[in-house]
C-alpha cells in the first residue's frame, strides 16, 4: 500500500479564501494519522477518509489555527457512532482550549489523550514529540516507520532540537511564516527553514504555514539560498508519495 502525505491546509493565523489553516494527513501501511487540525481542515480530511478510518491525531499546540477543527472532529466521532476512542497526542493546554468551545460534548468521550512531549508507538509509527520554542507550549514531531521518516516543525521558532527531529527526514515540513530578514524566536522564516533543512540533511523540504497574502514564490526562493535539495510549497490537496 502506498505511503503518502496529503496537505489539508497551509495558512498561518487564518485561512485565505479557498484554503485552510495548518493540517496534514499521513498514511502508512493503511494507518491514517492527522497532524494538526486548524480552521477548515476537517472537510478536507473527510474528503480523504472517514472519521472511522482515522487512527490517531497529533496536535502541535493550542493555537486555533492548529487545533480548532478538533472540535468539529469530536462531533463527527460522537454523533457518527464510532465505538473506540481515537488516540490524541498533544501538549498540555490543547484539550482545555478546544473543550472551551464544547459546552455539552466531552472531548474525552471520543479521544484518548496522551501528553507531548513524549515518545509513543502509534500504529506503524514511532512518534517522537519534542519541545520547540513558541508563544505557548509546542511540540515538534518526528514520525518514523519502516523506510519512512517525516518531521514537522509545526509553528515553532529555531532551536537545535529541530535538527535532531529532522535529521535525514523525507520530508521536513517546516513553517515559513516570516519572509526576508525578519527574525522572531517563536517563529521560523523561510530563510531559516532552508538553513535547518540543510543542517539536518533532509531529502525534501516542504514549506507551510504561510502568512495570508504572502507571496509563496518569495518563500521558495529564500529557502533555497541555504538548502539545495528539493523544496516544495505546500498547497491544499497536494499529495506526496513517501
């Protein structure tokens, strides 16, 4: 069975018209794992698989452009009749943040939460979640399975841990919120995404988490200054074979 990564959403902060906020679906050996469920990602997820076919959810942090549609997924699972709880891996604060949108439905009825950072066996994947700098507790993730390594920076800033999470990955999915020489300890720029991809010797770099309205071609060019490998700008509906 083909292993693949499907892009559900690519925008940071809020989704542009026709797009969605952060989200990715990773499929390997028939197991489906979603990474982040920001605004407007759930309809795109359900176009790819049913809620009953979802094996696990991994959320990097509690900002709503990365977790808001967990609320909608809760309702699909609750009223759709799924019997088992879906494993949910996320930093402290995510459940309380999303639960605040659900005054009557209890997220723990349909999700089985596990804290990040941490290390877990999730279906065919070894999940390694490590703290990375952001405005709230945030976990970057590395997912490995036979002949497959995917790393995801989420919405974090630069840190040496990123090179450890991303070492040899194919691909590294990296936030590229900032452009030019703008620097922020809590966010990555396109330039920095390229630099960390080069340090980690990744096979492919996928840029994501674009500020709405940003010229994505500029981000692509800036990441290529330091990284000479294949660089892709994530686009809703894009499917990468792994």
